[in-house]
C-alpha cells in the first residue's frame, strides 16, 4: 500500500510549509501547490474570492498534490480530498524570526511560492498583524482540526525543527508508516 498522494501542510508563516512541501513533492514526485501563488497575482494584487476558490477546487480534484498554506476559508475544498494533513506547530520563537529573516533575505526578489511578479517586501504590519498573531487567530482551529481529523486522513503534527528535520530525512517512509497506521 502506498502512502498518501494528496497532502495538506498547515502552520504559521515562517514555519517552513513551502520548504517541506517542496521536499515532499520532490521525494514523492508529485506537484506542489503554494496557495499564496494562486492567491496573489503580479504586483501583490489579490485574486478575487470566486476565482481563487475555483483554482483551489481545480487543484484539489487532481490525483496528487502537496498543498501548502492555511486559508482556512478554503479547507472545505481541500479536506475532503486530502489523505494527509501535516501541521507545523512550531513555537513562535522559531517561526517569527524565520519570517523576519525571510523578508530581509529575499527583499526585492521574487519567490516562487508567492506568485510570479511579486517581490518580497519587508512589512512590519504583516509581521505583527499576521505572523505574530497566528496563535490567537488560527492555532486553536488547527489544533481542533488535528485533534479530530476525519478517519480517512492521516494527521501529522510536527512541533520542533528537529521533528521536521527527522520527518523530512525519512521521507517517504515517514508518510507511509503514519498513513498505514492510521488506516488500521
């Protein structure tokens, strides 16, 4: 029995969702979908809600994908098709400095995971209003989702850099073992 082929990755900005998605996609040879790349048109113009939902739904119907990004208002499109959900529940002391450093390191350059034509900006408002507030805004919802995943979905929670590194190093086995255990 093979491992899951439709995998969601959730967690705060800076936790490493896109990096993990690329590693999984490469190891399993399946497409990687960065939801930020679908949501943001060139020049940081946000896609309208309807077209974004349509594009997410199109991807969700594919046979295989690794999809990173929270967008909880679109989980209804992704969860029914997902076979595994990975939650990067890293502490703020890890993900916040990473998000700040990413903004500095990539400043003025394009990153493929946020859409073509979008150059990295250093926005204090994003860092404080979005990244810093993740625990209050989204963490409880993700914790509830992972505490009660649908029976057919393998739920994987990674709580430290060490756990993420171990998980990544043992791919694809780390996914296959957990998936087969969840199917019992």
